[in-house]
C-alpha cells in the first residue's frame, strides 16, 4: 500500500509542476503598454551626465562655457537684385539644453530659435587650418527638435583672409572654403558637400558640387555628420557613423575641378553637303500589286453566333421600381418626374438589347504602304566641330589642398525653429573624431531612441492584444488546440513547440494513474491487515489474548513501516521534482 500511495504522490507532484510551469509562463508575459511605459520611463530618464572632452583639435566646440565670447551673430542685410527682395539675418540664437528627447544631463547646444527666418552666426578658429597634404575631418551634430520640412542645417568653413573675417557682416556672400551638411526642402533632401576652387589662370573661384549627394536623414534625434577628405583626393561622408557616400574630388564633382584639354572650335561650321541621315527609303522599291491600302483594320466576325439566352427584347436599363417621387416635387415647376434608371437585373447573366456581331482584326489589313529603309550610301555620320587645344586648360591634381580655413559659421534659412547644433570638430584626426562621437553622440543617441520609442510605441496587432488579455484557461485551451493541429502533421515538432502542453498531459496521466492506485490500495489492503481488523471487532472483553498480542505486534510493524515511508518520502519528492523540472526544460 505504501508503494501505491507513493506512486500516486508522484503523479500529483508532476501535475503540480506542470501547473506551476503554466503560471510561470503567464507571469513572464510581456508587460502591457502601461507597465512597459513605466519600466521604460525608469530606464530612459536615468541620463548620463555631460562631461567635457579632453580631445584636442584646431577647433572643437561643445558650447560648455562662455560660448558668446567665441560666437558672433550676424547683423548683415541681404539684398536680392533679381527679385528686389531685402532681408536681414534676424533669426535668434541661444545655447541651451535640448527640449525634445534629451540625451545627456546638462548638455548644451547652439539653437536656431526662430521659425521662417534667416540665421547667421560664426566663430573664429583658434588656429588657421591649412590642409596641405593632410587629412581634413569635419564633424558635427544636428538635432531638428521641431522637425524640418524646409530649411538648411549646413555648416560653412570660412576662408581665411588677409583683411580678416568680418563676423558681424557674415552673409551668403562671405567667402567659404567648404560647405557641408544637411539641406531639406520639397524635393531636395541631401547632405551638401561643396568646395570652392580657385582657377589658377583667371583667379576666379568656382563652386564644385558633389554629384549624387546622400540623404540627410534628419530627425528629432541627434544626427551625426562626418566629412573626411584624404591627401590622395578621396573623400567619404558618414551619417551616424555609417558610410553614406565616397569618391574622388577629381571625378565626382560638377563642374569638374580640371577643364578639358580640348574644346570645340566655335568657328567651325558644318559643310553644306554633309549627310547625317544613316538610313533612307529605298527609291527602287515599288508597292506590291496585291497591297490593299483601303482594307479596314477590323471586320465583323462572321463566325459569331448570337447566344441562345440573349434577351433581345429586354432593355439594358430599367426605371428603378423602388424609386419614389419626392413629396416636394412640383410637376409644373420641376417637370414630369422620371425615376432613375438601374441596370436590368435580367441582364446580369444574359445579354440584353439588339445583338450585334463583334468585330475582329482584319487579316487582309496592311495599312498605308511605304518604301522600306536602306543604308544611306552618302552617310558621313553625326557632324561635330573639330577640337582645338583649350586655352583655359590647367591641371590641379591636389584640390584637397584647400584654401586656408579661418572660421566656422552657420548661414541658413529655415521654416522650422529649434534646430540644435553641437560637438563641432574640425581637425585632421579620424580617430579623434570617432572618439568624440563615442563620448557624446553614441550615448545620447541611444537615450533619445528609447524616449522616442516610448513616445511613439509600435501598435500591437489585434492577435497579440487578444493573446495578452486572455486568461490562464483561455491560454491553455489555445495551446492545446494549436498542439493538436500540429501533432496531426508532425508529432515531434508539436512536442518541441509546445512543452507546456506536453508537461500538462504527462502530469494528467500521472495523477490519474496515481489516484487509481491510491483508491485500489485503500479498497484492497493487505489480507493480513484486514484479518487483524476483523479480529479486533470480534473482541468481547478487554483481557489480553493471543490475538491482542498479534495485533500489538502488527501495530509495531505498521509504525515501523510508516517510519520508513516517512524517511523515504523526501527522496521520492526530490526525484519527482527533478523529473518535472527536466520535463520543463
């Protein structure tokens, strides 16, 4: 009986373990939107503290202290002669923390505060940057806190001048060496890379624009823009640390740095007898006698037969039988009322009205005859003027030796306000620029992304919502249905995909078998024990008898057996729990 009871106990423990697994699964369900929001709030807003970098460069600006001593807002007025437009750089500037998705505590940036305004501000470089035979690295951050539908956020590296740079007069006319950064308006959405190149013959500067410029990818999160120009005349543009464009200063800009060696001779003219037609009609060809130009393109299909169910007497449309004359209809003023027409329901499956043969292509149709084309024996090719040496030719194989840079500035027009600029690096070290990005942009970008995802959670599907809201019983019912459907096709795959169902089934089988053994044990105990109990009931006196002694001995043995069972029970339980845990895994 003890063994029977122990087996039953094992079954109960197995079922208990399976139910515990289901509860654990229920507890591990994803948080709902509210809980997830709270959890994200706690994590997102534990922002790291801004720390000024120890990196050194010809120019490195983090707007940490005394920014107004270094930066000067323009007071210039710009006049457009073509349209008669006059405007001033009235856009306000401020240095402040981000108001949208802050990434670091106490992290300040330069902010263009005015909407629909022209902004201009600039700062002198502590040391003039001469890029001759060096690598030039320009890097900075842009954060469009109010979005950017139309406006620029590019930066200009101003050309050093013997006369000095007049910062309060900084405008679009101020000479610059490089213009780099995002610009977005209407169909325009790109990262500019423009450099000004001086013609060594004429002394005139010409802007060289990058062809196939990359997309700006501006957003309310901080976007990192990096320009690298190498001494071998190659360049690379990175957006958020990933390469977005690359190429050569000598090949990927328009107009090209170096003019062509030869140009067309403008005095040359095409000869009067020059023939450019490569093919001409064959003058010897004649129209065939059987060519019928009057044959129609289509003819009636004589093989067509009117369908047997065609309703020739039915109209394709009939008055709407459900139409009702409006109560306010006045026949004298509005005329006779006629119900609207609707498609004849009798014609839904059958054709209605007079039947007409369909038309088909005419196999005899050839159209207007024309002579076939042949190669022109007098063809000389497409005429082009002869080439002559270009008197303005020069060859500059090192355009990366840019003109010296003496200042940096933002000269922009934007419809949106609160565009933030930060962590400006101008120097010669790619490694230092990457280290600065790791100290600043990488940390704040991660925090900004978490906040944006919190503010704009991805909507769950209806199926996911229903699964999140279902009760434990509904969850298990769904699991059993899906297990059964899969088991019909692939039992092993079903057992692997639904371990909870397998555990519950194993537990149910175990408890059923255990309960059965317990009941059988109780009903059919040991024969010797049953005889002793019967003898005890038959006693008439309290005097000790041989049977009484036997019963006492039996009780002692039973107690010992119980003690042994008690001692073994923890071992059985441990094994049962281990078995259940193994099933769970």
